[in-house]
C-alpha cells in the first residue's frame, strides 16, 4: 500500500511552453502533498506544500506565479511550470502525507523536466 | 527552524560489511520524526526507516537500524551486511516542522564487491 504515482516521468519541452505534472496517491487519501525540486547531485529542496481545497504554501524564493499548484482532490495534486525556461530543467518529486501517526511521506517516482 | 547535517558526501564499504551513515539535526520542536531515504540512480525516493523523537528504542527495519542519540541530536543509519544493491544516495530528513520536512545533503554509498 501507500503508492504515489507521478506523470509524466520525463518531459522535454520548448522554452516558453507550460508543463503540467500530476501527482496521485493511488491507495490512500492525502490532505497534504509536497513538491520538491532536485538538481543533479544535490538534495531535495521543498518548493511548496499543497493542501487539498486551499492555496498552496510556497517556500521562500519560489515564484508562485511560475509554479502553479492545484490540489483539487484528496488524491491529486498538480504542478504546472508556466513559461518554462532552460533553468527550470530539473527533477521534480512529489510526496504525499498519509496522515499516519508517524507522518511518513510517500514519494512519487519523480519527473525529469528538460527545457530546450 | 530545523536543520539536517550529513557530513559524509561519499562512503565506501566492502560487501557483507556494516556501514554507518552519519546524520545530525537541529530543531526547536519537542516532537519530531527522523527519516532515512534511499535514492538509487533511477531517482525514486525509497523509505528505509523512521524514528520518533519520543521513541525510547532505536528503530530497526531488516538490515537497517537507526542509532538515535537524542541528547547529541544524532540519528545515524546503520546498514548491516551490505549488498551491492545498497549502492545509492542516502538522505536523512526531519519533520514535520511547521508542516514541512527538511532533507540533508545526502551521502553517496558505494558497496564494493
């Protein structure tokens, strides 16, 4: 149990286009999901906390107008990278909190975004 | 604010031997959790082990054990009987603090045959 999927796994797009990444909790409900960004050989950096039915909470330095987050249901959160630029190329990972006693996060497999 | 420090950027271990990956943390929260994740080259984050701040016993999960020393604010991961498949990046994390998690910079483990 506790499976999180992410789609797409890889995406290549042209500069200036928008890309949507989906994060789904397949066998549990998640009121809270997290979006991370990971540059090569670096750690995960939290971008935002996505709460079902309310606005996302963005970390300092993350542009909310560029990285749009929607948590429309208890099993789906989406991250849209708007007007993507080459510097947005990165590995994006989502995680979902199962609201268990130990607040364990379950991670999706990640999405590798390449902006040409 | 919370902080995680992993001072070992890379580690080598001989197959079948044990290895300890260091993790120290800093937090003002009274209640928190400490996590270890494994990230192979494929990129997925694999949960290994969890330790709650109020747990008196060190956590164990198969070949993984967490050496939790609360007074020293350390949560080292011990992998026993290393296998070639253990070669990966390992991240220590703390959370949730103000409903978010902080990850360390990671340790790259290489198991030698």
